[in-house]
C-alpha cells in the first residue's frame, strides 16, 4: 500500500471513529431539539461554549425559531483533539397574519403595563438560566393534555404594520379547570399567580437548560423547588392574563432559545 493510500485510510478510520462516538436524535430544523450522546471522556462545544454532559454522556441542544441555516458541533477527545461536525438546519415557513384597523392602544400599550411586563419577563428569563444536572430532557415527552390545537409555534401577527412578538408555544383549547400533566420530569423553577401577559405561570426545568412553561393557568398545583414526575398533575387550564379564551399555552426553551414543543411529542391523539 502506498503512503498516500495509507494516510487516506487512517484519516477515514479516525473520521469513522469520531462519528461513532457522537449519537444524535432529533431533526436539525428551526425550533428543533437535538438530544446527543458521546462516549465517556468526550467533551462537546456549541457556539463556542461547552455543553453539560451527563454521567451517561447525554446532552441537549435547542434551535431557535429563526436559527441559521447551518450549525456546528465540536467534539474534543481526551487527548484534546477537536473535530467539527456540521449540520444543515431546515428552515420553516410560519403563519404570518397582517391585521389593520386595530385600536392604537393595542399596538402601543400603556407604559406602566409595558414596565410590569418587562419585570415579569425578566423573572421568567432568570428561571430558565439554570443548567441543572437533570436528565429528564432525554425522556419521551408526552402531551400535557389532549384537545384541539388552536395555536402553533412560530406564527406571528402584524398589527397596523407593527410586528407583534411571535407565538412560541402550542395552544390547546380546554375548559377552565381542566387538569394539566407534566410532559416530562423536572424541578419547578417559577410559579406566578398572575403575570400581565401570561396570567398564571409555571416553569419546569427538565435539565441542561431545557424547560417547559405553562401559561394562562387558573391554578398551579405545585410550588417552586418541587421535584416533578412525568404525568403528575401540575396545574389547571385557565384564561388568565392576555388570553381571549380558556386554553393551555405550552412553551419550551433551551436557555434563551425558544423551541417547538410539538417536535418532542407524537401527533395529538384523538380525544
């Protein structure tokens, strides 16, 4: 075997070993969640930052609504050898609606309300900052309740030409008082009875930065710091905050990135 052929073979073997050391599930698309696993001793970086790796080698990555068309993971072995893994990110088409003739106070809310909403948004952001060493993010997520889906991730409205914030969750219409189950295990990091926009609000951290937020609740059945198991009753559907009717709005984050809950569950079963 010629030297050139030998070198090519060695490089091929090394590349194959590196690929085998990285397992990924989930689709690389905007709003997606990627669950990864590496061999013991392998470190992983994303966007130049190290990811927390569980004792079993698991990690998680979330892609935002408008994630760029390419993503790169870096694995680092025990010898310090770095290897880049590049992935194409599928772009999505979102439901965009343009509404005119809306009262101006709707487009430009009262400054006092805006200030309150900012404070509450910071509370929620702080509750999602943790990088808890929990591995519930790797569970197969379940719907928190079954019902008609009336709102989807990524949709957005423009009022009188002014863009409203995109909708980052999935809305499920059910009567006030309907019980809500935990889609996966975790720890409660925020309970608030009445935020301006979201009303009764609950955040559960599933580990490694992945969290679920439940809003417009009429009642929260757990408290901050509680350990939650999958399927546990955690809250009741309401129409609090800026809700036009009774429904559950289930949202998910990977730290500050808003991800799509529907990508983590099976299609909604019939009632």
